[in-house]
């Protein structure tokens, strides 16, 4: 059985729908609770790395010293070992930072359901079989402002230039929460403070409207995420 190293930044968070994908491919997820100061193990025994989202920012190493360890692990995994990597939101930003890019706060973030445009004309097989226009779930106030030299941008939105980033065909990351499933939304809804944070940016009653828009799109979003994962798995021997 293959093993996926999951880099977790906050309690309750998990890879969402990717857990089903892992089960289908006999990949066992093993979590490192970085927020609880667990050490990242030796990487040689793993087949995939998955970096989750979180409330931290990539530059907060003074507040979260383990961020330095995490960036070093991501750099080793993606640049030196060139093994399969998937990152979402903070994981997306950490990939950029670890490889020499830049991440900053922005004046206006993205929250809720938005549209992104995939650069399907660029020929990267990570986007194989995907339509150009996609609906996704966003929750961020920081974004990649300079892409690493070794990476390419595969999707953008009206407000955010780097929505999908890839390093060759072995590493891919999304600013949007492609892992988000109905179960993920239930976890967000029941997490103290989450609704208040969302409505601080989008206004009173906006969280309810977000759920009403997001749930009917779940099948479409799942299909897009599954295709991204399938393309990564097939390109890197994760699938039998």
C-alpha cells in the first residue's frame, strides 16, 4: 500500500474528497499535525505529499516556527525528489514560497463560490480533459504575487492571477479549496467563529447564501477535482 504524507495546519481540517480518491488507489493517508508541533518524518518512505489550508500565513515563522521545517520538506519533496505533491490554499502558497516565489496579503480576498479560467491551451497534462471555465470555492486573503521560476500558472480568476500552479507534472496546487466536499462544508459550519469570519468579509446572511449556491455545484466541483487528481496520479505512477 502506498502512503500519503498529509501536512495539517489546524485541527479538524482534512483532505476532504481526496480521502476517497486515496482509498480508491490504495493510498494510506498519514497526518502530521504541524499545529500541534509534530515533527515531519523522514520523507523516503512516502509516495505523495498533500499540504492542506490553514489560518496561518507563509511569512509567520516567528509565530509558527514549524513553517520553516514544512517549507524545507516541501522543497526537498518537489525540487529534489520530484515526487507527487498536491497543495490547497495555504499549501498552494507554501509551495510557491518554498520554491522562491512570493506571497502577500491583498486588499480584497475571495470568499465563497467564484469562477476560474483554466489555461487549457498551455498543454500541461495536469489539465487534460478539463473545461476552461470552472466554479470553485474560495476562502483567502493572501495570494501568490510572484511565481517561482520552476513553476507555471494553469488557472486564474478575476481577482487572483495564480489559481492553479504546477511544477512540471509532479506538483500541482490550487488557491481555491478543491478538496471541499459536503462534509467539509458541514465541518466549516460547525467550527466556532467560521461563519463570523466569512460574514465579516461578505456581509450578514452571506454564509447561508454561500451554502445554497455551493451545494448544488458539488457534483461538478467533485468531477473537476477528481480529474486534477487523476491526471496527477496517472502522470506519476500513483495508480496501479
